[in-house]
C-alpha cells in the first residue's frame, strides 16, 4: 500500500493521485512516517495549487494526517512552502475548504519552530479578519473555523516576539467584538478570553487598547456575571490588570458598570484563581481614605460603610443576597 500511494502521488493521473491521497490518511503512523521520508509532501502541496476542489480537499486531509502528532513533518511542510499556498487557498472563501485550511494552520502552529515563519507570512492579519467576519461577505465562516483560528493565534501568542504584530493587526478589537457578539458562556468566548488575557498580560499597548475600547469594561462585568467559570476567571483577571494600570482612572468606571455584585459572588463561589483575583480587585475598588478607620469597626458597620461607598459610586441597587455576599467576603478577607 505504501508503494501504491507513493507512486500514484508522484506519477499518477488525477484520479490516481486523489485515491492515493485518500488512502494515505488511512495508513498507520509508521507507514505515514515512511511516506513522509520519501517526500510525499511535495506532490501533496502541488495538489493544493491545482484548481481542482476534490484534489485540494484530499491533499489537505493527507497533509493533516502527516502533520498530526509529528513535529518533524510539521517543520518539513513549512520548509517546503505550504504556508503561502494555504494563504492563497483562503482566497477561495469555500466554507468547507476554509475549515481544513485553518485546521492545517492550527496543526503546524503547534510546533515552536514554525511560529515565526507563520507570523512572517502575513497569516496573522488574515486569521484576525476571519475572526472578525471581515474575510467573508456572506458571513458563512463556521464556529469550528473560528475556534481553530483563535487556537492558532493562541499557539502563536506563546512566542513573545510575535505579540507586537498580533496587537498591531487589531486582534484586541476583534476579540472584544466576539465578546460582544456571542453568548458569554459560549466556547468561542471562552477561547477568546483566554487569548485576550494572555495578550494583555504581555503587551502594554494591548492593555491600553482594551481599557480604552468603548463598552469593554461593561462587557467584562457582564462576563463575570454570565460567563462560564473559566471565562469569569479570565474576565476578572483582565479587569484587575486594567485597574492596576491606573486605579484612579478605572476604579470609578468599573464600579459604575455594576461590577460589585458579580465580584462579590465570584469571591465566594468562583474557581480558586477567580476567588483570589476577585478579592484583589475588591480591595483595589475600596475607598482607601477610610481603610484605617475600618479596622476598628464591627463587621456590621464595615458592611454598611462598603454599601455606602458602592452607592456613592452610582452602583446598582443590591438586595439581601448581595448583603450576605458582602458579609461573607469581609469574613474571608479578615482571615
């Protein structure tokens, strides 16, 4: 079977090459490794450059099967020039092909040796446009393709040299757009928040862009209230980074967006990391001028004073449940 695949990929007719590419994906890892060593990636990449949809699809599946779990093959494909070919294919705007192409970028971007080459190719702005819906006028890009695009960008973000080009591509605003456009508990928002936190933590420019974007703070507050547990964790970390960057500027803004109820809830029943970050942010949001006086107050007086400060900042009206959360939070902070 290996000989059949190798011979037909290199010298076969159109039908024989498609059949060989299809068969390659059914071989075991050892057989695929032998074929890769024989150079079958070259004719497969050549098939991508045809105008034949069936051949392109078969070649993409085959290349994915060669690359999956094999770092050497991922590096080999990039050296053979697969990246510009994949970028050219994205111009076709064929939905099913787009999913496979982005999946290919996801697989090859998982290899550290390929990250700078992918960034240098101009792939980042293309992936960002795909996420933002700017690459397809029919808006037919699937959720899976967007998930893979976010995952690819997340792979690339682990290389600090790439972060500036990611920020300059407009990725911050694109990720915020996703946050505004999809359910806060959705998987896509989860993935977007992970990436956004990583970028903000690594780039001062990204932090400035995020904190200055209209509606961003409100979106993070809503995510703390409505998101999945991991998503809430990332949202509170981002708000904490924003507040730490300039407490005087952002304390009032965060409070006026109604952050307190969600933060109090998170400080009690969030993930371990979310609880810690929520408590840190709650401490930053306190009125420090009365901090010393508080240390001598009873718990009840302390609760009342916190509530007065929240009201003074234009906070939303809160009920008995929130009062209990305040009491619980103070008890935990006091221990």
